[in-house]
């Protein structure tokens, strides 16, 4: 998504709030209350999986010279963002990072 940088934090907040408010519809009530689902993985071993979360990685107004460079930077930010538990976002502004976690 391409957006004006003046409202990026607010936009990320709104996306996360709407996402988190809607995930209950994808689960049975008892799984949602537990905060996870327990099922067999692809190897047939019972495993606990956390509920869905969303991670948003953003790059703000950098001098990016190619789509390949943009993709590489976005991939690195996304990887860092996915290391944080729960729905969250990580915005990179000219080499610095702003992280908000919910």
C-alpha cells in the first residue's frame, strides 16, 4: 500500500485494530478463548498454534533506486517485524526504526 507518510502510524493502528477485532470469526469459541488451536501438524504430531496476528512492515521516504532494493529492505523489515509477538508494525525511516506493538 502506498500512503501519505503524515498518517502512517494512525493507518497502521487502524488496520491492526480492525484485524484483531475480526479474527474471532475464524475460530471456534473454545479455541479463541484459549488463545490457540491444538491440531496435528503435517507430520501427524499434535501441536499448538497461536491465533492469527498481522505484521505490517513499512518503508518511509527513502532514496530507493530499484524495485529490487525496495524488495530487499521490505523483506528485512518484515522479518524483524515477524519476530515480535502479537499484531504489530515496524516502520523504517531513513535507517531508523519505529516499532509499535499491540
